[in-house]
């Protein structure tokens, strides 16, 4: 191999007095099964025998380049020097106490070559103890620099998440180490070397890349281990909390600007709450607050004013940053019913929306979804494995770009004016939670053109209004799930208070979420129109609408315990409803093919009669 030509990969290792770790680090790089790289090792004027160790390895491998600094610059400035030296098409960084797993470079090369539009690839990462024994990602509360998981580890790939806001709100989950980055981008952005970045340079690197508009992808694969030991312990960071918090406010001030207005417009409350959290935590320690207070006092009012201006400004790219996000969990049991749901969104009179559809890799529906005429407005994500509808909805919420969240299950359909009515109610009332009414339809499945395929057309056998009292926190909804989530819309900021869907519920997570939202936001706007057709297929044995009795019992009892009324009448009604449900389930189990029994069961559940 001609090592004088530009390699595919430039590897930067930063070292200061880590001679005891260097052999493991260097060997993990030299042993990679993809060898088209230059290894640049920047030594920050070590006082131990680091240079001797490095030179020993360099004597045996011409890919190693040594850059020994004549005076100690500190980690962030040494990294900035190293970044300017890199000569590969792509770059990856590594601290001298960390290491790569076998196959890491091959994995990065294969992915980046297959996705030439991607600027940066990061993975789920892992940690290692002082002896180099790897373990899973660490989640804790000891100080700011506890790396949090991306919260989307079950997603195989995504490349259009709002990484800028998520990094500021959630903290460091995308560090410099172990990422594969386009070298031109890395050198253009530059590794931060100013005074404020002494304790937050890794974090600022990530935020700066995200703010640049780079296309960032995540893969649920581990290439890199971040070693935890006495020299870089959490205690070390805790003792530096003053400079850390000051650096965090610097990052917010630098990157939350009108230049990224579309990214931050619908996440204003997330950012404001994050600043409040930082101030509250820093105030708790007088010594920390003494360092942080001048910076925080200057930054907070500036950012509040900027966000207010951004809120009043027009969107620069409304197609990419629509106002309404429709979350669609995709089970893939019936493609025709899925098409009905998606097409009902496309037929809306209100056009400022996106579809965030979440399925799983076994479905392989990407090519099918890409064939819809409105595919440009669908963002489809696949989980590594299907967990339940709550999990899929949570993924959708975390990846949604809009300000208003709505929901639609495959098989159900929106009336053409549904979104217009929801948005109009939110804008007209100033409320954060609104809902339309719903109709209720029972379907049976009949083979399409005589075929016996499991993908069948479903024809209605019953239609009627949904027996619902409003608002959702009324007595009937405390008894049973009769206020459909699919008829609801809410500000994304509601998630800050109410949280996400409960993934421990394998049934009726939608009912629980309606109750939870309405408990946080007591005033619910209700329109007079019917906006959603709730469709239930009676002869679909895998339907999430008719789960096993044990699943129903466990989920209902959990919901009842959370929303326990101080009203004896409601307790009596709940007992009666459970009795009706159990009797209907027994009848259905005795005659599972009897559509009449299944219809009776569903009517009793939905109508509460």
C-alpha cells in the first residue's frame, strides 16, 4: 500500500501521560482489518515515558505519525492542533486511554461508502474499566458529564433527527471519540480551543457539527470504548463543575441563534427549561454559582429574547420543518389498511404536516412507503425489533419535527378537515390539548379478489358514534378507553410535563396517555366535528385492539390504580365494566371465529354498555 497518498481514514490519538494505556489503544488501531489509515498521535508534552512507547510502535509501522508538542496546551488545544494535521477523507478521534473494538474501521468505511451524503456517523458506544474490560453505556446523575444514551438505541438508522436541540437538552451522547466524520467538515468547524471550552470541548464539538446542518447518522453498533479510571473519574468533573456550567452557557449563547431558527423554533420550551435546570443546579452550590453567575445572568435573557424573535419569524424551510407531526406506529399486518391511514393524512385540507411512521426491520416497508405519491412528507424509521405501540409512539415523538403532535393507527382514518380543526382550535383557544370527536366502525376481513393472502381488504359491518364524554377526564373515560388518542392533538411542549408513553403497558397505552395528558392540562379544547374514524377489524387475531385477557387485566388494573377516583360510584362502574369485559372475553374465547361475539365484545369495550 502506498502510505504517502491520502488515506481513506485519519485517526487522531490525543495523549498526555497515558503511557500505561497507550499499548492497548495503539494495538486496537493497528489490528483493525481495514488498514487504509494514517495514525496521528499528538503528545501534549507528557512527563512520563509516553513518547518512548509511541516511537517504539512507530518504528514498526509507517502509518504512524508523531506530533510532539513542545509545551503543554491542554486537551482541547492539543485536539485542535491534531485536527488540523489530519489528512484522510474521513476522520476519527480517540483519547489515549480509550480503544477501538475489532472491525470498527471496516464498519465505518462500509457505512460511509454506502451513504456518501452522511457527514458524521456515531454509534451506541460503551465503556471500559481501568483494566480494559468493556461494559454497557453508563447512565447516572453524578454531574453533567454523565453520558446519556441517545434514547433511540433501538432505531437501526436515522439521519434527520434534530441533533442540535437534543444535544443541548439531553447532554453529551455524541462525543468526538469513535465517530466517523468527514475531515473537511471537521477542519472547517474546528475543534474548540478557546478558554471557555476547557471542560466542554467534546460537547461543543458535537453541538457545532449539528448546528452546521451536517447530515448525522446513528447506528446501533459499538465501535469504541470510553475507559473510566482514576485519571478521568466523575469526581474530577464534579470538582470542575463551575467551568463546566460556564462552558454550557457559552455553548447555548453561541449556537442558539437566528442562523438555526428552524431547528429551535418548535423546541423553545425545551431550551428554556434546560437553561432553568442549569441555573437551579449551579445555584445549589455557592462555590459553583460564584463562577457561573456572571455568565448565566448575561446569557439567559439574551436567549429568551432570541427565541421570542425566532418564534415571530417565518420559517425558512417549512417543507423540512412542518408545524404538525402525525405519529403512526406501523405493525404491518395489513398494507391496505396502512395505505388507507396514510392516504387519509395526505387528503387533509390542512397541508402543513409530516408523517413520522415507525415500524421494525423485519417489515422492510421502506421501498413500499417510498412509492406513495406523498413519500417526501413521510419520515419512516425502523426499530431493530418491535416492542409495542408505546415504544413506536415514543420513537415518533423523539424524532418528530413539528410543534403539534397528533396520532393515527394503521386502519383508522382522518376525516379531511381533522388537522385543520385541531390546529384551528389550538390557535383559537390558546390551549395546549384539543380533540375532535370520533366515529366507530367494525370491520371484517374478506379476501381480496379471491386471494387468500393475509393482506386483505376490510369492509365495514357496523358504524356508529363513539360513546364519549368530554373532557377526557370525565367519569366515563376514567372507567374505560372511550376517548381515542387518534382524535387528539397537543403541543409538543406537553411532553415536558406529561412525559412519554408508558412502554410497560402492552395494551391501552393510548388510554393511559389521554388520562395523563388531561390530568396535567385540565382544560381541553373540543370541537363539534367528527375528525377520526376508529376502525376495528374483528377477524384479525393479532389485532392490538383485542389482546389476551391477561394483558387486558394487567393493563387495566395498572391504569385504574394510577387514576383512582375518590368516588364510590366510579369504583362501582369500574367493577361493572370489568365484569362485562370478562364475560364478553369468555364468550369470544368459546367461539373465536364468531364475528358476532367479537363485535359484541368490542362494542362493550368502546361503548361501555
